[in-house]
C-alpha cells in the first residue's frame, strides 16, 4: 500500500498519560467495588456497565482469539525495516517506511 506509519508508545509505567484511561478508571473501580471478580466475564460485564453522568458509553469484550507468542525476528529481518526515530524520544517514537 506504500503507507508510512508513525508509531508512538508511552514510556513504561506511564499509562496515566492516557487521558481516557486515567479519567475512566476511577468510575470502573467504583462500579465494581465490593463485588467479587470471579471470572473474566464478570470483569468484562462490570467494565461495560460503567456509566458517567457525562454520557460516556463503555464497551468491553473478551478477545478469545489465539495469538502466537515468542515469535523470533531475525537480525536480517530487523535490519530490513526502514525505521526512522522521531526527534522526541526516538526510542519510543519512530516512523516505519515501506520497503521499496
């Protein structure tokens, strides 16, 4: 497709920078206060039934897909990527350009 992708990661331990997650988490924890979290489905149901006066709608679902783990990427594969670090924290933010 020839698209250039800009990838930006939050540094480790900084999910608090995610404004939506930070604002929403207090409502989610208040919603499930005092309820035993006995299954994944219970957690998903409690998260998805969270509401705010501002009208925010929360949707949650269990992802049952299987994802392969421990995929090894060779040095040659990494070297063939056209990664360009960004000026601000290039270790976390970079552009991935298409191969020619």
